[in-house]
């Protein structure tokens, strides 16, 4: 049985494509559906079904556009209540896909409608399970996301449901089954996912802490809830879009693909209170940036950090990109529900600079420069990495303000003395730098290369602790 995993690294997201005898299905598709349609066309196949494992929080699914463009039927598991036409399957229900069969296994816990799909080949042999966020490689889905949408649920109750689902529905299955999860390492839907994106169920029973046979329900709940960070603010908004529906990506693209000359760009920015989002690399942004713009580079975890740093998915956005990167930026915004890009700066930042308009710069220093400054005088240093990264190893006396907390902790950054900020490699610290600059801070420097470079200096550091030992 051939299962194609279509992995998107910037979201740590996996969709799946299966075809048999000219009939195809897509599981948990991304917002832009044309690649799935083209893939089916290569097989001369019809996409009959779009299977959803649950109402996703970290991205907006492409199920509605596939329904519209390919005529596919949307399938959810038991208990799902979407505001649009869909098949709500029963636990144990079988769907035929050419010579294959797909069996519905209701596995509540991550969310109450969460469903695993058992894949059965043309010979009746069970091949694998598409698990959504029920079971990852090395982890399981966090149980604290649905409660932000359905108030009567608690993370403890959901964790208990997940324990039962894993023990009663998943673990009794054959050890040879291949696990096909919805996410890999880097996703905010779990806390310690592996870099591997598939594995056998038998191997996960040996390696995955959540599948330990000797763990009782209370121990499972305690282990699962330990160390959970606050979920990104856009998650509940994405869940509601996936439940209620959304505009077609074509409509979103039509609204956003408006090339604006610098004069028009400035007028639109003033008239709409749009957020100016610069998607260039940190190095280029530091050398020149339109005043009041925020930098989140496309060459990184763009969609995730947009979701972390921009609280409202309906925020109007004006884009600055490298030439010919506009559509990519718009598409990647839409994947996490930011559908209100309203235009972009024609020819990018160069068109602004050529006209002699004012622009900002971000002062950057090398790790060696910080080393020299530190040994000459006391230096105030802010580390914007995650707490787990900071706890693992950090510069002595550095203050940890994780990037996703910066907006509520701005008061900790002084305006009457210079300071330095750094992250792991420079991507996140430039996001922080752009926010500080926008809010009126000027006397600070960003460390180019981040902690990776700082580790090679003589600056005093805490003793290294393996991150996994802190879970």
C-alpha cells in the first residue's frame, strides 16, 4: 500500500495522499489545494474524500476548497459539528477507496472529535494509521487546546480521554502498523516530538513515554500536562475557522496581490492602520527597514511566528517581500488564517530606498564584539529563546524574555541604558528587535549569529543540561 506523506517544514505539518484504482483521498490538507489536485491528475484519479482527523488549531485546512474544486466529500469523526456539509462518520465505519479500505477509529483526547484512520490494503491487510494529533512520533497531542474553544472541557478531562483512546483503541493494534502523524518536531501541538515523521507502532511502544504499558491514568495525565507552555493566541481562531468555514484562497489572493508604489503604500498604511510586515531575512532588514515595520522572515518558521506575534487573524497586513516572493508570503499567511493581506510594496524595499525615504536600521554586533564589551563593562543582555532553551544553557546573568512573551513584558527593557538581545541564531532576535524599534526603543544591539556564536566565546555560561531531562 502506497501512502504519500506531503510534509511542509515551516509548519512541521504532514498531509497524506492515497490512491487506488483511480480513486484518491487526501488527509488533513493545507490551505492551498492545487498541488493535491495536480497530484491526483497525474494518477488520472478523482479525489473522492478529504479526511479530517480533527478541527485543527495550528493551521486552516484546505478541505473546503477541495470540496469546491474537486467535488470531494469531507469526512470528520464522531462528534464533529461543522457549519458546512460533511460526512460525520461513526466509530468503526469503513470507507472504500478503490481496492483499499479506511476504517474510522474514534480517539478523543487531543480534541473530542479526534479520529484515527486505519488503512487497509487491497489484500485486507492492515497497513498503517493516520493519527492526526492523537499520536506523534515520540509524543502525543497536547490536551489543552480544545478547552479554549469548548469551555466545559478541562485539560485533565481531555488527557484522561486520550489515555483511554491510546490504551483501548491504538495500543491493541498490530505492532507492525506504520504511524502517520499530522506533525513533526517544531510543531506547537506537542512538546517533545521526534524529528522522524513515521515509525512503527511497536517501536513507539518502546520509545514513546505516553505509550508506557506500566503507566496508570493519573501518571499519564501528570506527565502529559507537565511543562505545557501557553498555546499560541491564534490557535482558537484557527479552530473556529475550521469549524465555521472561511473564504476561498482564491478570494484571499485576489485581495492581497495588489502591487503598491511607495506613495500608495504609505497612504494605504495610514488609512487602514495596517501592520507592515517585512518578510526579508534578518540581515537585510537590519540594514534598512521601513519605519514601524515588523520583521518575520520567510526563510524560517514564518507562519508559526506570525501566529505567535500578531494576535488577531483579521489584522490588515501590508507586505514587504523580496521581488517574486509576494504570493508565497500571502499563501503562508493564509495557512494560519491571516487572510487580510491587502497589498505589497512594488519592487520591495529597494523601491522605498531609491526614492530617498527615511528608513530604520538595527544595530548588530558579532559574538566577539559582545565578548569584548562584556569584559570591559557590565552589559545588560536579554535572551529571547524559549525557557527550555534558556534552562538548557545560557549566558550567566542574561535575562530570559521568550519572544512570544515580549509584548506583555516590554516594561522590562530599559530605555535609559543600552542593552543587547540574542536568540539561538538571529531569526527570533530580529523579530524582537523590530518590535522594540517599533515601540520606541533605540539603544540596543542584536547579536548576529545568536547563542550558536556566543557558545564559542569566553563569556560565562551556565552548565549545560540536556533539554529532555527537564520534561
